[in-house]
C-alpha cells in the first residue's frame, strides 16, 4: 500500500515520496500529510485517490 501512495505523491510532487513530504512539511510523528495540505494540494490528492477506487 505504501508504494501505491508513494507513486501518487511522486507524480504530484516532482518525485517526492511520502517521507520526503513529511520531512519538508516538518510534520510530527503520526500527523497525516493530507491534514496538512493547502486547498490546491488537497483537491489534487483527493482527485487522485478517488480515481483509483475499486468499483
């Protein structure tokens, strides 16, 4: 599952993984990346997540 999320993040963030984003945003342990995004980032990520749901 982590590889799947990282692939999505890499596409939106010029190759950054979830760990890279976590460090860049200086998030604390167990903080969620999605809870710490601006509106544009959140919309792009929610769109990405929604498009990969199993129907």
